[in-house]
C-alpha cells in the first residue's frame, strides 16, 4: 500500500477521505500517533522541532528498512 498524505481537502463521509483517499480508520490512528509525538516533544521542551521531526522520520525509515533485510 502506498501512503497518501493529506492535501487539506478532508471529508468525513463514507469509509475513505475523498481528499487523500486514506481510510478514516488509518487517519484516526495516525492522528493518535502524531499526537503522542507532539506531546513528547512538548514535554521535552524541544526548541528545534524540525530536527525532532526529521529525526523521527529517519528513525522510522531506518527501522522499517532494517526489518526488511
């Protein structure tokens, strides 16, 4: 499955968002995960949020690639 990012044209009817095409269930779960990361970054009082976000992105990619080798 290919990830489709939000394009800011969200719909809530049916099973899928008509903007990005993702299932509403997927969007809700991702919102929970992102909310947890935001809460963590706030708790740590990071001033360099961009670096934190990039670090999380790289960690996710690294772990997924490591699991597939």
